[in-house]
């Protein structure tokens, strides 16, 4: 197994800062915009984005929720095993709001498809945008593209992209894992 | 992401599942409880599954609860009541169910007056079976929702003391509850007149008490069962009035206890017999929470079983 670091250290921080400034460009002071992290790992990223935005905007009331998509997946009964569900915590109204969906890695797009379905159970947002840290491009199964991208990478289907966070894993880092060459 | 699975393909009784299964069902039910309290109370998980609810015995609550659970998971539902069917023309159980399965049904939720009917069916047909009550044997989803309600109210089931009061002899709810609570680490006592307590029930590891006040003073939770007059072929006690005097729970008894206990009832309530109206409607009663949790727990059971089928 080979591991290659795609993003870490200062570059990681700069990427997040850049994404936050891009968000501010199009959403001003976030008075009508909410952040929704996709459970489980997108919510860590959303926490970080919220933290950065609060520092830049000097404002601590940015609304952030977590969305679990387990029951909206399209592979239920089509693969072995079961993905255990996480909690939903959206304690605000999304009707008429601009929603920024946040996930760490965008690959086939199926998770985002499910998230769009799951989101509608909470109301009709004015607009939904997608923010991802890593875009594994040219591998989409559905026509979904991100609005804000941390880093685009070209990967093989057999490879795995893993994002770790300081809060949970002790280090901010993105690595690409490949099976060893045969 | 943890990948988890039930250890069984059918839910026939609490006897066949283990503590991990029960905890997995509870964790999943927590998520479904969140779903059914949203503006849109529906998820598409079971959209390609057809479920037949086959009830050979009357039921309102359980049937409605299962049907709602199925619909909130987006399953297709067909209902079948034995009273209005070919069963009255002499068709056997296997034939009835096989005919239904020939119409491509994936899962069967069945209530039947004979103990072991679900077990029998699971050996002869391909669909997954969920037991919604078989005679005086088991009623697993009721036990799960009762334990889930205790967990929700008291934080945990382990270490809690639960007394089951009433007609233990004819009750499938009692047996399933005893097994479920014990698997989760609770202490169980049964209480009722000698005639309604099965002989040798101590061998299940439960305490037996014939005095209601003593039992209530011991417990954290009292589950008051209904007197099942329809199952009683002979008289087990002189009169309902006498039963109500000896084993009925009223506000005065509840207030005289030196602690606050939780009162449960699987329904339907005979008001004034097992419990009086002021107890049923009091703050200590979680009867309506039980009904709400029933839908979430049944959704969890159906969802987890459906995940097994491939």
C-alpha cells in the first residue's frame, strides 16, 4: 500500500481560508445562508468552515447543521453490509435560505444526490451550493459538480482519498492511498 | 463508517436475538424517531420492497403502527385480515402465504393465534417474517418498544427494576418483555394473582410477588398488562372488580410510594381495571410515548431486516 500526501500543513490552512473568502464573496454576511455538513465526515469540515468564517466576519451566529443521508442512499440492499446512520441536527428553518452543502471528498456524486433528496425533507431552500475539499474529477456517476473546490485531483477507482482533521485525528491532512503496484 | 448487521433474517422472537441486535435496533430507532418528527416524515429506503401485513387475529395499534412504519420507509404495503379471507374457506396457512408470496412480496408481518406460527412459516417460505404476536408466545416488537421507551425515559435499561403486573399466563408481551429486559441487564419481577402467574416462571430468572404494593415499592418501572378476557377459558379470579381492587393501580397508591415510578401499558387499556384514568393520564405514565416509539422501533426492525435480504 502506498500513501501520498495531497494536502497538509500551511497549504491545507490556506486552502480552507481561500474557500471561506470565496463563500463570503457570494454570500456577504451570511444573513440568509446556512451551512450543512454531510454526516459523518463532512460535518467536521463544516465545523472548520464555520469557525474560519466567524473569525473573518467577526460574527458568531453563522448557522450550521448536520445532515445524515443513510436512509436516502441508492445502494441499500445492493451491497454487503449496512452503513450505520448518524444524527441529523438541523435546528433552523432552511425554507427560502441559501444552503451550502459541505462534504470532504466528492467522488461519484451519489452521496450529494442523496443529500439533495434528504435536504428537501426539511423544506425548499432558495438555492443549494456544494463545497468540497477534494474533487476526484472525471469519476462522476451523476451530473453533479461542486461550486467551491479545495483541490482537484485525478485518481483511479482503486485508490482512496482520506481526509483527517486536527479535531478528530490530530492532524489536518489529505492522503491518497493506492494498492501497491503489481 | 461502521458496518453492522442483525444476526437474524427474521424477527420471530426476542429469544432468537442477542444484546447487540437489540442495541443496533435501538440506535437505528433513534434516527427514525428523528425522521418521524420532521415536516416530511418519510424516507425512501424501502421503496423497492413489498410487505404483506397478515393478521389472523384482531389488532388496531400493532397493525396501524406496522403500516405507518412501512409507509414511512416508502415500502409498498398490502393488508390482509383473516376474517375477510379464504382462511374461512379452509385454506392452510402455508397455502395462504404462498399465494400472497406468488404476488412477489418480500416480507411478511404476521399475527397468529397459535404459538410458533411464525417459526413454522419461516421454515417453509422464502420471505422474511416479522412476528407481530403469536398466541401466548412472543410479541417481539412490543418488547423492543417497551425497552426503548424505558431507555429513553431513564437513560439506560441495565440495572433498572421492572415489574410486570397482571395476566402473565396469557401474555406474549410478558414473555418477550422478560427476555428483552434481561438481555439488556434489567431485573424483572412479575406480579399478579397466583392463578395468572405460570408455574415455574422463576426458572426464567424473574422474581414473583403477589402483593402489588410490595412490587411497586421495589421497582423503577411498572408495566401494567391488560387482562385478556378473550383468552381466558375459565375464571381465573372471582370478578373484574375484585381484580381491580387487588391489582389495579390508582393515583392514591402511586402517590403513597416513596419514589416516583414510571407507568407503562401496552394497550388497549381497560380503564378502571389495570389502571385508573388519573394514572393513565398522569405525568408518570408513558403510554403515549410507547405508541410513538412503536413506529420508530418497527421502522428500525424492518429497515435492518430488509438490509439482510440479497
